C-alpha cells in the first residue's frame, strides 16, 4: 500500500495510543498506523461478516453508492468556494460508482440481490461526534473531509481483514484490490484538507477525530455490515 508523505506525517501524530494498537495482529498494525486509526476492528466483526455474505455484499454495494453520493454532495455545496475540489471529487464519485457496479456483479454472480439501503450507525455517530465539538472558527468542510478520510481508512482496514479471512478465494482477491483504493481515498481526503486548511490544522483535527472514531468502532454490536 502506498501512502503519500503528507499522510505518513499525519499518521505519526496518533502513535501515542499504543495500548489499543498492541491488540492488533502484526499484519494489521502497519495498516492502522498509516491510516491514523487508533484501534483494530473487533474480531467478532470478522466472524459476523464472513458468516453473512449476502448482507455484507449488499451493504457494501450501498456503501459504494453512498461514497459516490457524498462526493457529489460535497461538490454541490462547496465547489463554488473551493474549486480545487472539483477534479478530485468528480473523479472519486466516478470511481466509487464503478466500485458499486463491481460489488453488484459479485452479488449477481452468487445469485444474490441487493437489499434496501439501511442507515449506517457508524457514519452517523462519527459525523455527530465531529459536530459535537465544532468550533465556529473551523470550516464545516474540514470536518466533513476528515470524517470521510476516516471512513475510507476504516473501510480499508476491514477490507484487509476480509482479504485475509473470507472463505471465498475470489472475494479475498476482490477485497485485497479494493483495499488499496480505500487507502488511496484516505490519502486523497487527508491531502485535500491539508491543501484547503493547512497541514498543522489537519494533523491536529485528524488526531482528535481518530480518537472519537476509535471509541465508536469499539462499541458493539458487531454486525455483518461493512461498518457494522
Ligand atoms: Fe469504493
Ligand atoms: Fe472509497
């Protein structure tokens, strides 16, 4: 996995939380550190996800759609004020839409269908945590970008777990490939925040939001959804 120099510096700010990270298997530790994540996913999630492929794939398909929609929503609200977002987020929306079609093909190949979209409690709680300590002198866009960065980061970690533990060899390869995309998207959002709001501000806020993210992700239940 390749991450930019900016992102490696960001990740370095979170290394003080050694006790949680010590629980991570060695293969996951580097991923967590590079992505600024402070705690590994509970192994109960891996069990739940591997045991319910229809729910996992259907939820994943919706996650890709939501990622594309979220990128477009950011453009709708902020493209005028921050034109530097247009090219990268336009390309991201296109890529996430392609991911949706790829996940949908995996469902179809297994004779599975897509369920209705469900609310994502993890994303809702993370966005609420960012709003809870929002300061008037900080642009709401910065928090939206960094929340998106952390969602990409956690998805990357979970796709690595799926690439290592799913019984289906084709899906293990599928998730290993998607994992690199999620890591790249984390880098994209982190870099956009640094470009728009400065590296020091980005580093500090990312560290705070990563602490909130760790508290949220450690909270059960651990269901088969991507962010379950
Ligand atoms: Fe994606
Ligand atoms: Fe993504």
